[in-house]
C-alpha cells in the first residue's frame, strides 16, 4: 500500500488543527485552551512532562476524546462534532496508532496482529496477511511472522506494533511514547524505522514523548505545559 496517491478534501495546508481546546477529568483540568496544527506529511513531536496534557491532546486530535469546548478539524472536517461511529470510521480508515507498550493481541501471531487493521476494514484475510508479511523484511523481523507476543523481545514486539500502525497507509500516525518501554538502542531503531517508513508513505506523524532524543527525529517540536502549548521549536539533531 505504500506509495499510494493521497487525496484530501481541502486545499488548506493544515491536515489537523485544534482550536482552543479545554478538557477536564472531573475537577482536574487537562487542556486549558490548547491550539495546535499539523501540515501534510509533517512529523511533529509533542513534548512535555508527565501530566502536562500531551497525551490528552493526542487523544483529542485522534477523535478518541471529545473536548469540553473548542474545535478539532481533520482534512477540513469538524472531527469533534461527529458521532462516535463516524469518528471510529476515520480512526479505522485514515489513522494509525502506536502505543508505549504495543498493545498487541496476545492470542494472535505477529502477522495477524499486523493484519488486524486491514481485516477490520474489510480486506480479505489472504490479502491482509500478504500485505502484513511485506512489513517483516522492512522492519528486520523476518522469521517472526508466526510468533506470538510471549515469544518476542520488547523491541521486536514494538516493531510489530509499528507495522500494525502503518500497514493501512494512514494519513496520520499517532505515536504515544513509542519508545517508552525500550532501551536506548531499541528505541533508536524503532524511531529510525518509524520516521523512514512514514516518510516513504507520506504519512503525517504526531509523536508524543518526554525524551529529547525521540523529538530529534521530528521536523518540529511543540511543548505542552499545564494543558497549554508553551513554545514551538525546531529540534537540534
């Protein structure tokens, strides 16, 4: 699926945009007027300490959470105003996800985990598995196709999770602390593979992390503090 021509409904240069987002969990504010935008094909690192609101911002941008107030636009559409069924369809068809601990399905083999987004989208099983297997060589996982989670190292499992996030050629890949459970060597390998594959496909990446070495892979860095975007910076390699 890599190399597919992307078609967007808007001529605006912004693919994702959040405007003045507020969100609280009970009495605890998580976002306090956060505004943020991402261009087509951009890799952006969202940085900040634990509890700053960076993961909450990502979940609002992905349509997982709806803000208490403010607006989220994706490809010219008001995402936060959609019903859950429409948001789920966009997450399934146009977004990919990589989380800190991979969240692979332990009952499935590695190739079945990678194929899962395609299967949920209605792709025939044989075609979905064939597409999934094509990722194992790209991510240096040859021979691991039939392995389950307990038979792989943490670094291998996270690369399988990365393949699952990218297999559907998503418009946006959301990566929430994708190296947080890995040692530095495996973390650098995952980030190198993630950014290289995303650029090959033309996928936009929103990367949440608190590690400067991870942010160095991005085109641009934004800082979240106390639920607001504090500064914007270009990471130094």
